[in-house]
C-alpha cells in the first residue's frame, strides 16, 4: 500500500488524475463507473479474486484501447507481452515509473 500511495502522489504531482484501487476487483469497479480512464498500473500479485495477470487479460479484452502497465518484484519477465503495454520491475524508481507512464500516454 505504501508503494501505491507514493506512486499515486508522484503521478498527481505530474498532473495526472489518479484513482487508487487496492484490489483488482476495485479497479474493475472504477472502470465500470469511469470511462475516462486512460491507463491502469497493476501489480502482478495484487489481492482480490483475481491477480494482476488476470486483470490485464480482462482489461485487454474489454478495454482494448486502455494502456496497461504491470509491475512486479517477482517476475523478471512479463509472461504475456501482448497483455500489457509496459512492465516495470520492482523495486522501481518512482520517477522512472512516472516517466514511463508519461511516455505511454503521450502516444495518444
């Protein structure tokens, strides 16, 4: 949770509107209510009824234009590159993560 708070704060400081979700289920609920979401940053091992890999798969299927970034300290290689636009290994530098997100969203 502490990492999520730090990244969310850094993204807000960079001018992004941020909605935080503690679980994949919470993220899906946010997406149901807010169609203006441009990017989801998810950890591969997140709590909830599904993990980050399953979340990325659902998002790719149901929101094909949504940018997806996955993070993990446990998977040095993202198992399905077609499911995400970027992979960030942890521990990661928050400034580098923010820059990566800026680059992904600049392509729109």
